[in-house]
C-alpha cells in the first residue's frame, strides 16, 4: 500500500467521522436547549440561551404540570397504546396470511397496500374530517385511533410479511406434520421467532403516534380530549410564549419516548431476522 493511498484512506475515515460528529451534534443541540431552557427563567433564557443553568429554576415544570398536563398525558398514553396494540395485532395476522397462504391476487393486493405508504396524511385530512363529522366522531378517541391504525398498517404489514417469508419453511412444515393448525403454528412458532421485528415495529409506531400533532389537532378539539402534543402547542398563547414552560412540557413529554427507545434499541442493532432459524 503506497503512502499516498494510506493518506487518502485516513482522510476518508476522518471525513466520515467529522460528518458523524456533525450529525450527532445536530441531533443533540435541540435536546440540550430544551433541557437547559426548562431549568431557566424567561429572562435568563433570552439573555443567554446556550449557557448552562447555574441556578436551576423549576417554575416551568410547575406551570406545565399544574395545568391540564396530566389529562393530556393520560390521553396520549391511552391513544398511543391502544392504536399501536391494535395495529401490531392486525398487521401480524394479515402479514402471516400474505406470507403463508397462496391465493389469487395476493401479490396485487400486497402491492396496493404497499403503495398506500406513499400517501401523505394531509391529503386525507379533509375527507376524513368530513366522514368524522357525519358520524359524530369529532373530538372522540375512536376516530383518531382508527385513522392512526389505517396509516400505520401498510408499513407494518409490509415489514412483517418480509420477515415471515424469511422464516424457514421446515419449521412450519414440522408443525403441520405434528397436527398443528395454522393458528397454532402462527402462535407457537412464528410469533416467538418474531420478537425483534415486532418490538422494532412497536417502538417505531409508538414514537410516531406519540409525536403526531396534525391529526390530533384536527380531530381532538375538546380540551379534555387533547393529546400531549396538542396541549403543549397551547402553552404559546396561554403563557404568552413562556419558553421555560414550553421547554418543561416538551421535556416531560420526551421522557416516555426516551425510555421506549432505550428499551428497544438493542432490537434495532440485533436486526429483524435474528432468531428466524432457531430450531434448525
């Protein structure tokens, strides 16, 4: 290896490291501002937004939590858990049908389902709102949960179908020889092998539903039905843009996401196909 080649290789490694450091900094800076801003007064933040809070002030947390914050938190928790649970259940059963059963038009239906992934939610906003108004479901959780399920299902089915197809056929054939029904095979063999993709999909959907604002803002118009992200947006007018209060509310709202990610990150690293050949 020539000296010039080694220099170019080191330069390439250094440039990649610098790019990764820059991307990491871009991701961490908003979190730093949010956390430090929540521990300052309005005056301190405006005077020095980048400095550390040498004298932490928790008035922002008190103002955020003493409002309707607990109600919004419970609403977000209910909507998120129910929507994601129903989505994972429906997606897993549907994906098993696409991967395991051969029926006419299967690939066409799957292709149409996958194509729905490219439809932006904002395009569906007006027709869905019109439908919800006719049904009297505006400001109800059922409408928002159904919309979330409809938006999450295409990607969830696509992801799980690909994984189920990768499971060795010998495992399912052995179960059939032993007299297991399709449902028993799915429950006792397929699902235990599908831990990584199921948990990965659960984490991804949880993060999206918890952070979603546009649909929740449109469909949940009553104060007692608002989710956390919708409620936090109201801090801007209610507190005349009290930055510490907004930052405190966002910090509290981020904690469940951080815990969820820390729990599920090893499944991202492990990979979606981990464990698919166990028992062979």
